[in-house]
């Protein structure tokens, strides 16, 4: 499937984007290991989260839904998972394979996880290294999927100083630590999203955070709960940028998750001059939530503070579009992690920006983008959902139509994106 996006238009009205992907994954994982039945609304019915659902079904967990965002999970307890009959297919989901590595390493049975072409290129040494230090036995294809995990290993708690800021690595080690003998602790070089810590507490597992060290004691248990998953700020980001760059826009995004470890995109856009108003702030299931009203505003290029990079790591593709529409130059540094996402997002976005007439200078750990007139043209997505949606948004300020190739992967994180975007003013058509 391709997107054809005609130039111009403005973003008006209100909408609620699908539920948070990170929280949807963890709801299934923790609900499956809990005692009792967990119920959630706002669940993201994207392919990534559905891969996590299917993996736990394959390990004997009864799950009803998701249907219209509602899901029920009958927990089997910490030691109730059963050996899957086949290889577990994680599709395109790095979160699924990395977090499940931590949960499967201490199980009594062997397991194998694989994924699609894109996932099989992503580095897994970042999780297998600390798991090996804990006593896990995992084979890989030169550090990449598939991962073959040998069951029956007794894990020991460790203190792990993470070499990179990664919520997936942190979460993997913590989840393995729940089964490990003794205490497991982690130091991270920069703050990353803390959904795992918050949600573990919500499921009744004690997690301590003190002096930038996150720790837990092995041998605990999880208790079922109910929660309303906030709208995903990573999905909302496409509309935050769209309404900022399209003249005459006035758009309200409802029930958006405002976790401070995820809200870097709002800070960065505000530094660039965006007009974003935070309304109706509240807390839902231990997570801060708010409505966001965004109106069009002239953006200015900035040097993005490096301490904000981990807090907006998934939103940079669409922030690159904001930079392309800003006056002056925007400079991003300290973002090596973008090289190992679903695609090399620095290289992928740079190629597309160049095709659309935007001057950019690629660096090893970032990029400098000079704002200018976006032209029409054809761009590739490299099987990356966020690349596809970002270049769709760019058409709001383009001088001609933008043809976005290979958009099937959009459904991994944002099913219904095109229809929702059309409803608030984006001139987007799906072409098969």
C-alpha cells in the first residue's frame, strides 16, 4: 500500500489517537503473569501489540479481545506459562522481542523468537549481554534474531550499568530480575521512559528508584488490575507537528499520555515556537494524562538539547518535518539510537528530505536540517511506519503531491492513521 498526499490544507477539530503502544505491550505481559484477570480499555490494536498478545496465547494464556480497545487477560501467575509449540513470531516489534527475552530467559522451557525482515536486522546484543551476566543462555544470529533461549537456567541478580539509554534494555533486565535470586539494579546514562516501573507498581510489584538507580527484589508476584490506557504521545506527535506547520490549524488531541519520560516532543516543539496548550491535566492508572490544543505557529530552527533526546527518541522522524518547515537550521546530536530503529531513521529521513528539496547534513549521531520549501515527490519508507506517517504530514507544506511508498507497516503502531488524518484535514489517499 502507498499513500498519496496532496499539498495544503489545515488541521482542525478534535480526535483521540490510539492507545499507548508501550503500555499496551506491558499490559499483556504483566496481566499474563499476574494472579487474577486484568482488564484494560484503550488498548492499541496495532500489529506490534497483537504480536505480544499472540505470543502469550501461544504460551497458554487465555486472552479475550482486543475488541474496540478492550482486552481481558486471565493471568497464570509468575510460573504458569507453558512451552510454545512453535517459534514465537514478533513481527516488527522490537519491544516484544527485547522485553520477552527477559521474561523467557528464566522459564523452565526452551523457546525461539523471530520477526520480520526489519526486526531480523536489529541488534539484540544489548539485551542478551546483561541477561548472560545473570546466567541466561541465549543463541542468536551474530547478535540478531532469531533468538534461541534455553530454559531451566537459574538467574542471579546483578547491578547493570547500561552503556546506552534504552527503555527496552532497562525493562528486559528488570523483568528477568523478577525471577532472579537476590536484587537486580540498573543505572542508566540518561532518563528513559519509565512505563515498566510505573506499571509494575500498578500490578503490585515493588520497584525502587533512588539516585538514578532502579532496582527490584526477585521472587515477588503480580496482582491483576484494571486500567484505561492513555492515547499514545508518539502517535499524537504526527498531529502536533501537522497542526503546527499547517496555516489556519486549531486541533485538540484528547486523553494524551503525558508521562514526563515521554513528553520530550512537546518540549522540543515549544522551544521551536509551537503553540501547544495543555488542558484538563489528570492522572489515570498512575500515568499523567491531558488534552493538547495545538494551533499553527511559525517555527524556528534550534539546537536540540541532548538531554531531551531519550525523551523524544521515537518522535524524531516527524520532528525532522517540523525542522524542514522551520526558519533557519535545526541541529540534532547524541541520537545514535536512531540508527538502529525499524530503519536507520537518520539515513531514511535524510534521503526522503533530500528528494523533497530540503537541505540536510547527516552526522554519525544526528543531522542538521535547514528549513525551506518542501517540494512534491516520491519517498521510500524502508519498512518503517514512522517514516511513512512523517512524510505524509510533510505534504501540508509541500508545493506538490507526495507519494509515500510501502505504507503497510503503518498498521504496526497506528491502525487507521489515514482515515483519522483525513477526518481532521489531511488530503491523504490510500493506494493499493
